């Protein structure tokens, strides 16, 4: 019984370590993407203008109203 519990604890520690490593890799990749930014006009054109109203930001079309 003790051997089984020890085996479970060892596997849990390995799993926690793997999750921490994956999380750190994800954070590093996110920092790289934020630092590099994007120059593609297609992506830049999809953003909402800073002076837009709440209705324009919330609607699907970006034109205000109910987004229909």
C-alpha cells in the first residue's frame, strides 16, 4: 500500500512539474508575440477605432445598433 501511494505521489509531482514548464513556455511565447507586434493590415483593420461608441464596440458589424 505504501508503495502504491509513493508511486501516485511521484506521478503527481511529475505532472505538476510538466504543467509548470508548459505554463512558463506559454508565458514566454506570449511575451515574444507582444514584443514583436503585428504589421499585417488585415489584423490591424479588424480592431475597433479608439473613438468608437459603446454601441459600435458591442455590435457585430461595428456600426452600432443591434448588429444586424
